[in-house]
C-alpha cells in the first residue's frame, strides 16, 4: 500500500495529495515544467523505469507530443528503451525519440478518481550495459516538443552504484484513543550480501498521527515526521532498531484505523528522489533541534522476520493504530443571501464548515473526495462561472461538487458561483446540501454526519424580508467581486500527511501551483 503510493511520489506526481480537484483544460497557454527523476543503478540489477512528468500552472492539452532522450554521455554505459510499447526510433547511438500515441492532458493536480500516473509521458526503461563500472556517471537530457511550438527540457543524472538490500521490520498494531500517546518500533535490516553505508527512512503518516520528538537528523512539517537520515552502517545479516514517540491528534475520527509507514532507501536513492527540490527553490521540511535519533542492534527475532523477504518490496515497515472510542464529525452547509437587478451578476459563496469535533480524512492514492455537495440554483438565475470541482447534473439546475480529501475540524470550505439574475423573483430560493449522495467513481458521500439537520442551507436571491441563507452572507450585486472558477478551499496545507508528505522533502511537482495560488502549497 505504501509502496504503491511512494512509487507515485517517486515520480513527483503527488500534487493531488494536497488538494483533490478536477480540472477542465484551459484555452490560454500554460507554463509547463518537465521533470525526469535521477537514477542510480547497480551492476547486475534489473532495469528501472522512468517517465517524463510535465507540470502545468494551468490545465492544458498537448498534441503531437514527442520526447527525446539524449544519453550520449553514457552511450556505452546505459541503454534507454521503450517500456510500454510506444513508437520510438534511434536516429543515432545514445538518442531515443518516442512519440506519444494520444494527446497528453495536463492538470494542475490529478483529478478525483484519476489513478496515479497523470501528467506523464510513456515510460522508458534504463539499463546498464556490460561496460558500466562502479562509479560511472553521466547525464540524460530529456526534452519534449508538441504542436504549437511547445517545448521544454530537463537534465537528469544517472549513476552506477553498489547494490544493497534494505529490509524493514514487521508490521505492528496498536490502539489509542484520540489524544493518546504511544511508542512504536522502527526496525531496519541488511538482507543483502554487501554492507549498507548510511540510509534514510521516509515516512508516510496519516494526518492524525503526530510526532512528539524533534530529532536533529530528522525533518518535520509542523507535527508530522517526514524523514530521518542515519549515518550508521549495517553489516550483512544484521539489523538496527529504535523507537518513535507518536500521538493521535485530539481531532482524530474514531473509531477508525490510522496507518503509518516508513520506507528505507540508500542515501543515493534519496538524493535521486530529492535533488530537484533545490533546483526549484522549494522550502524543505524543518530539521529538529533536539538530540540525534540513534539506533541499536535489532533483536534477533525482529531481524530474522525482516530478512525473510529479500525480494523487491521488503524495504518498508508500518504501523496500524486503532483509534478507539467515539469521535464524529458535523459538516454544516453554508448558504448565501444575494440581491440584484435583472442582468446583474452576483457571487454566491457557498459550501460547508466542519464543526468537528473530528477531522474527516480520506486521503488516499485514488483521490476520493471526503464528501460531495450539491448546489441547486435559485429560479430566475443562470450560472456564468462555476468551480472546477463542480459538474452540472444533466437535465437539472443542480451542480454536484467534490470536496477535498481532508476536511479539518474547525475549517470552512467554500466555493464561488457567479450567477446572472435573468429575472427578478422575490425570495427566489436555491439550496446547498452537503453530504449529498453521489454515484460517481470517487465514491459515495459521508454518511455518518452526527448532526444531519444542518446539512442543508438556502441560497436566497432578492429576499422579501431580511434573512434567508444559513451561514455567511457573501453575495454581491455589483457584477464584480472575486468570482471565478475556484476549488473548494480551507485546508491548512502546511502538510497533509499520508501520501503527500514527501513533497515537503522533494519540493517539486507543486511549486508552480504554489506560485499561482499565492503560497497555498508549502513545499
């Protein structure tokens, strides 16, 4: 499960873990930044696959895309070949040119229910030749061209290293009430035939799992542990262990199962994953100011269990924490009261608030919305601008809107509808309903609201008397204001733990989005 998510993160496609939103391709030309991950290969190891990722500051579609791989600096050391059967040619040694079989649709972030590989060209396979030797290194210059003169390039590093086999300890189960403290084991072993010289643990915790310590060799995003780097060597056939002090946040939804994972990787592999961070000037997660997290020799029982699986995929460990007791969530709809003359365009800012006491967390690799909201337009009005997260139900005046994956207790999540008043109707009423049923791929809505009576609010245009909408009155009748197509907002995205946490180390993949959204993303 974590491996599945981290493979996606390794491609730096994790922008969608921070905000779940669908998008419609834009007409205006977008700024596009390519990225091709660095690679360290071991002599005798199986080839690795890589893909060119393309990040846009606006949704767009690229037509007639071709990708060129120039590895002439390593032509006698590596081969680059198609991995997915796409049409490619090799015009000269050290050059591979591949054409994309279909248009490449780019999103600011992966849309709800999209799967994990978006914003990417077809994969290629990188392998060492018999002439490769330990210590060899060089560059792969990857460039793309598309219709309309769109083009860009990224230079990636390839190194020849020594193959080792890190293995994680066994998965363990715990239980705690919200706000409770617990100590979990962190165990790593050397399951290969060469000594490991230093390694990194990269963590993937649910939003509710917080770190209590601040070790100097670890990095944090607020109270979330992101990674720890260790200088210790691990001789063949041995293992190391330590413990982590964790806490369940008081706003943890209960009963639920909260999960955490750690993947162990070599220092070189971690560098391959994170080198782009410095190139884009992204802010890293913050080092701790406390003592260094140290390791001791792992108990034999744990070491033996960790070494039983020496194949691919044994380099991680995990914990399941059962949140006990009852701690639910109340999502309350927010309506609007508007006024205006015929022909005026007004802004209805509607949505919902998480009244708590629990945060609703459905962060996962499928981008499932935590809930769905429907917005029924008042009679006599027409929507001229709607959020990208909303779709009109066929044959109706009702829009179905997907929320973010993480709805934090105490936060408000609103979206703007720009409505034209076609006809003045006194007390024209529409509705906002949170937790609305949804027969859509991302899944159904939240069905366990602890106070369903406030799931509905009204949108009133030209109320006969004062009052109308439940919640904030955010209408304006001047035809201006801050309208536009906006996603539901509100999550304090300093970090969303889980599959998005690694972005605070890598920084890439969302820096364009941060630039556009005024620093909403903090990588």
